[in-house]
């Protein structure tokens, strides 16, 4: 009997693989036996992630998925896929009253348009195999209404809504679509933001999490669950990963 979390023989695309959740997801997925295709904007950091992958047959493709031409060229380079982990995105902490259209467009291009149209391109070009699994990385931000996250929260709420619709529209092809919504995870971006506040305020924030802050491995493990046969009867779900905060 095959292990329900085994990804051997499956080809998985991981976007945003140059750092944080994307990097750890790519590494963890490779450890479960998958052939991994990693992508990101920074070629040097992408090569570093690629060097950390276990197994053979992996592929690294540098691309700017927020740009239509780059996105289309990227999709045309891909082989048939058994799964996608949409980890790419940008975080914006900016008060609502100072937000503007430029920031709105930048965040939505990266967090909404890129995963939506990459998925659409893969489906239309028949590069998503029957039985494939799509995993979007959302956030708990839309659920808690964090100050300064109006644009970011809106983009992550959009991702959740898109995933729910795709779960219905792609079900006839046996393609599943799910979200994971992490709280504070100890990534490079989170550490950088944390360094902007006092240690006392940071300790107070972490104290709100009954199980403390999460790690990239925690999120990667949840993504693996959705990519693996273990979740073959699950679609349209949003899994909250926040150590009990909400």
C-alpha cells in the first residue's frame, strides 16, 4: 500500500520558491519524492533553493508572474503537472488612509492575477493532469482585520474566493482547489517586519498565539497534505494555520 502522503512520481510546481514558505515547500515536497519545478524572480536565490532539493529531475525557471507576457512564456515551458503550490506573493503593511492605486495594483498583480492566470493558462493548455491539486496560500489577515492590511487582506480574500469557485468549476476534471491560511510564520519577511517593532510588543503579539508563531515547515506540511492522495476527497477548503489564534 502506498503511503497517503507520498508524492513519488508526481510533478509539482512551486511558485515563490526563492524564500520563505515557497522555498520550504519546494524542499519539503522534494523530500516526499516529487519532481519539483521551482520559480521566482531572483535567479540567484532560485538557484540556491534548487540546490537544496532532494532527488532528481527537478527544474528551475525564473519568471515574473505578475507580468502577462512573462507569465504566458512561463506556462508554455511547463510539462504536465500533478499539483501547484501558489506560494508567490507580496506583503504590504500600509494604513488605509495612505493607500493608493499604485500599491493596490502591485499587490493584486502579484497576489491575485498571477496565481489566477497561471492556473487558467495551465488548465487551458491541458497541463493540469486529471486528479491534479491546486493549493493557494492565503492568510488569516482577512479573518482578523489586522490594522494596515487593507490592500493585502483584500487580495488574500480574493484568493480564497477564487479557490472556492475553481473547486466547483474544475471538479469535473477531478482537479481539486484548496487554500491554506497561515498566521504569523517565522520567515525572512516576518522577521524583517518584527525588527521594526520593540521586543516587548513582539512578545505581546506572539502571546496571542496559544501555540506560538509557526514555522515554514508547518505550512509546507499542510500544503503537502493537499497535494497528496491523503486529501483526494477534499476540495474548496480553507485551512487556517495560526496556532489557535482565531
